[in-house]
């Protein structure tokens, strides 16, 4: 053993001198025997078939030596530049095939020779070869064998690195690492590490470079190999304990939309589909660079694909895996129990790992999963919490997962059928029904003829899942049903019955489905003329994943309820005022807050919005009107689509009406800022009638076949600036539909907040001056009370000082006053003098 160490360390000293002394390196290279140079030419001639830029550089360097040329750094740099610039003329001597390969080599974002800046990295293989290499490799094998025997490393794998370094980048020292077989890869394990330097030996516990735990590193230097091994013996138990407690957490996508989840769970596997890349067995790729070459990846270090593939192949036995459907749903939890397997006989999903699946239930997650097939996740504890909250009995299951001692659950039932049903809202409007209500569908049309593919109606069974598709005016899946009764007779005739399980706040349009490759053979995509269509389990799961992503399950509120007293306190209104306005909103359902600039219209509207919706953003929408805002933006209209053509799309009002109809027991709020800036008659159109008569239905311009109503649980809050000269008078018909609340400058709010904030300005004088200014503005015939200056301008900063008043006037009030007094600018100076009187030194 001592002899082996001496041989290795002598080699280390030799290679370190060549690495750090370029003169010595080129002397050694230029003195190579002829037979070595010829062997190098033969070694790298294969670059024509297996192209790599650095090997072309080595091949040309060997040929230059063969021709009698002496190498130096300048020659190497010249060769690098010729390869970088695809110098076809220079390399034509090696034939057209090499030249064409060189030209076609991808232009990478990083320099081709980033890791080969030091000439030693390029030329170390000219020295480390032949008898010298054989002696070093033999010494390393002998040392590894003896360390295994001395430390009794049964069940351990090893990774030994010579002067070829990692990924053949060249090194000037040698090292070896021992790690448990269950970890598969030293990068993800705590290693018993030993490195041979020129004079000393480093030994101890080393975390793999993919473990973020520098504190556990315990590596010390020794001059004696026996002492180094004694230290490894003392830290062996520590390394074992660290590895026993090391479990990474991963997420895996069981096919698009978890379409393969039932198979994964039943067979106790997870699998990835990289068949299109024709990678073959992943164990053949020793380094990321080799894998990058196979994939044609330009920047290996930044490639998510390589990260994904290597992690799947190398994830340790005992690591936890969470199966996901889409980005916001987990469907299962398990533990890896087998090494990577390649199954070339399979048509797809050839890359396989054995997994013991403990949980086969779904739960909505708060932080979205990554969109890739396999990756690390830091959210295991959070997902565990969500599972246990939804399924309390799983607390014991998770404890068993952490002990790794629970057998898999029985496989899920596989007899559920999946269907797609078309509903024309002219005859049957799905959204008119509530969750849990029973509906029926006749098996014969109005003429008494059997519906298309009548066999499907005969095949439905209780418990089958049905996607409810609305055929017009917008073609969308709007609901999910469950079959209650197969074919039976009713007052309508022969029907099938089902119950509404879900109404989708965010429907899934036909355009979102038709180009999905997983649905290319789906019969409803090939011909959607008909009533009932069969879906395969995989097709259903694909569509289900889209539904789930667009309609995540509601989460428990993370913030306290927004109570009445909190809203009142933040409003800064007198209690009688706030109570009156709130009652008016609840009874009328439509109010407009109007007043001069700075009177807190939008602020108060937002408080009422939060109070009604408990600050749940999904139950409200905010929109600002402007002169170009149209009926098509607000209600419904045709919009251009990518690739040409138009599609009918709901505007913000119709969209929130649909969501309010689905969740009809919860208030929804539409907040319209600057409502009078739009052409209100054109924007609202026929909605003016519905706003007043909520229980009535009418037909909309772009969907005349469907009855539409404004739900009772929708509240509309508008704001209106009375000082905007560009606005026409609000349509009288609209005025009848809204209650108007006039907000005025609130002087008591200025006093209250500035005094509480200990503002250095004379607050009483500021308020007195502002009252004088507003009285002056109000008495001018061309202006009036609608042009007063509101309190909000003086609450921009607390504490509020004299210099803050100067800034507010210069950049906010003066431009406003110049607009007020556009025909008499001297009035601006007069108002300024009134406002600043007694406030500035």
C-alpha cells in the first residue's frame, strides 16, 4: 500500500509541475518520442467520426508534432481561433466530412474552449499515457482494494479519479470516494473521501457537490496513509448516519396530465418518456458533457434537460417522490426502491425506476410544481401538511413513509368510463343548474331518432365521469358531471341522468385542446358532430390536467377575515356615513362614488370590494374605462387569434357574471374606475336593462341563442371624477341604475392623520387654508364644488412637512389648477398664495 501511494504521489508532483509551469509542459511535449506522437495521431483521428472541438485541437497538435513542428502556447491559441471561426480552408486537408461537421457544429453561448484555457488541460493526455498511466491506474486500484478491506466497506460503491479528472478535463491530483450503494451517485452522498496530493493525503467525510451542507465536511491532511485510513475508520459511522438521514424529495409527472398515474401506481414504478431523443440506456453517459453531446445541448451547465435526466437516473434509493398532475395538484407519494432500468422493448416510457407508492390521493398545492417531468422539490413538508389537513388519517401514512415500512395500497379501480357530452345552450344551458343538481339528457332527438353513437348511451354506468361541453356561442368545457342512472324512462322520454359535480369558473375552450398531441386521436377532436363521445382514461386525464390548472382547488384563506369594523376604521369616514353607504350598496347592488380629485373614491371603493369579498381576489375584478373602451371589451365580442381568424370571447363583465353564477352563495364585485370616461351607452348596451331587473333574462348581441342574466350576488362599484372636463354627462338611463354617493374633501381626516403622525407643519393652518381655497373654487361659476381639492393630496407622506407641501403643489396641484384656470393663469398664483399663507418661513 505504501508503494502504491508513493507511486501516485510521484506522479502527482510530475503533473503539478506541468500544470503550473508552461515552459516545462511544452519541453515535455516537444520531446515526445516518435512512436508516442504516431500513437496520438491514431488516437485522435476518430475526431472525423466523433467530433469534439477539443479533440480536433489535439489531433492537429499531434499532426504538427509529427511534421516536426514545435508547439507553444501561441500555436495552440491560433488553432483555437481557427476552430472557433470554422476555418474550412485550413482544415480541408482532413476531408469534406470533417469540414462540414465543423461548419455545422452549434454556435454556443459560451466559448468552445472555456475549460481548456490552460494548455495543460488540452495536452495532459500527451503525457498521461502508456506505461506511466498504467502504473498510476494500477496503484489506484490496489489502494482502493486495500482501503475497502481495512474499512470493511461491504455495500459501498466507489468513484476513483486519476489525472484524467472529471469528464476528461485533466487534473493534477488523484482522489477516490466511497459511498453507500443505495445512493447510486457520489454527488448525492456523504463520502469517505481520500485525495492524494504531492506530499500529503487529505481524508475524511465530504458531502457530494449536490448536497448543500458544508458544515458536515470533515477532511484533514496526513503525511502517512495509515493515519489517513485510521481517520476514515473513525468517521465511517458519522458518514453512515449522515447518509441514513439524507433523503432528497422529487416530483415526477406521470405522463401529460398524470395520464399514466394508474399504471405507475399499479406497477410500482415511475417512468420518463425521452424516447424521442433516442438516448438509449442512460448509464452509458459517464458525464454531463457526454449526455450534452448526445442531446445537442449548447450549454451543459444551464441545461434543464440534462439536470432532469441525470436526476432521474441518479436519484438515491430511499428518496421521496411526489407524483403531480399539472402544476397545482399532487396525486401520490412514494419512495424510490430500485435502480435505473432501461426497457428498449417498450414503445415509450423506457426509462424506469421502481417506486413503492404509499399514497394514491390528490390534493391541491399552493406553490406550483415545475413544468418538467422530473425535478427536485423543496415543498415536501408543505405538501405533507396539505395532505394531512385534507386526509387526517394520512398522518400515520407519512410517519410510515419516513420509516419506509408501509406496503402499497391496493390498486385503484379501473372500471370507470369517461365521456364527453355536447350541450347546446339554446335548449339546455348547463350554467342554469347548481352543484349537486340532477340533470338528464335524452337518448333521442326532437324527431324521435336515436342520437349519434347510440351504443354509448347504452354503455354509461353510475359513477362514470362526463365532461359537459357548451357548443355555443363559445365552445368550452364548462362542467364535470357524474352519471347517476343509466338509460331509463322519464317524463321527457328515454334519458340518462347525472349530477353536477363541478361548474368551472374558468372553462376550457376547444382551441386549448385541439392542438394537444395527446388528443390527436380523440374522437371528439376528429368529429365533434354528435352528442355523447367516449374518452380514454389518458385523454380524460389530459383534459382534467388543463381543467385543474385553470381551476385550482380553493385554499384556506391565509389572511384574517376582513371584518366590518376593520373596513370602517380604514375608511376614515364617520360611522353614520360608512353605515349608510354600506347599506346602500347591499340594497342597490350598484353604486358610483363621485367627487373632486383626491377625495378617496378609488380608496373607498376598494375597501367595499374587500369587505364584500373578504379580500378573495378571485371574487372580484377591477377595470378602468377610457374613451376607446367598448362593448366587445366589457361584455362580449370577436377577437383576432394567432394564425388568423377571429374567436368569440367574453369580456370582463360576462366573465365575472359566469363565475358569480357558479358560486352563487358568495358575493362578487366588479369595480369600475373612472366609469364616466367611457361611452356608457355603447359599453353597457343591453346590460342597462339587466342591471335594473336582475331576475330577468335577455339575449346578448353576439350570442342571441342564449338567455343571459346578471346574478344577484354581483355588486358593481364605480368611481367618477367630477372635475374631468373631457367627459360628457352620464347617460340618464345609467343614472337610474346606480346610486350616486358624493364624496367631498374630508378636513377632519387631514387633521386626524397628520396630528397622529406628528407632522411638523401647522396642521390647523393647513386645513384652514385648504377650506379657503375650496370655497374660492366652489364660487367660480365655471368650476363649482366638483372641482375642489381633495384631502388625499395631503396624505401622500406622513409626517407631512412644509417641504412636502411644496412638492405636492409643484408636481400635482399646480398642473391641476392650470387645467382649471387655463384661460386665467394668474388665478393659479392666487390659489397658491391662499394655500401657503402662514405655512412657509
